């Protein structure tokens, strides 16, 4: 896993950060699913995990966009 330091300096860096978060979050969900035995629970875990990942990504990228003012018109406080 790559650790990023400092704030993204452009929209492209911010999108790259979002993709890294999504990939790591998805890997974690899949790893957790290996410990669940029944298929319904696995599907529920994957579905809930995806929603949590997307919420985390949306919150992180929105806060980052506002703090760096990459997209100042879309800023809202979360």
C-alpha cells in the first residue's frame, strides 16, 4: 500500500487518491468476505462494504476539494 503525504495539488492527483482509496477498501472487503461462510452473508457484506467505501471516498474527496479549492463552487461542509 502506498502512503501519500501532503495535499493533492491538482484534480488529477485527487482522482488518483480516490482510486487508491477505492482499491484498498475493496481489497479489505474481499478479504473479510473470505471469513464468512454463507453466501447471503458474503453478498450482504460486499454490498454494505461498497456503500461504505463510496461514502468514505465521497467524503474524503469532497473535503479535499474544498480545502484545496480545486472545485470551490462545489464545496459543502460535511
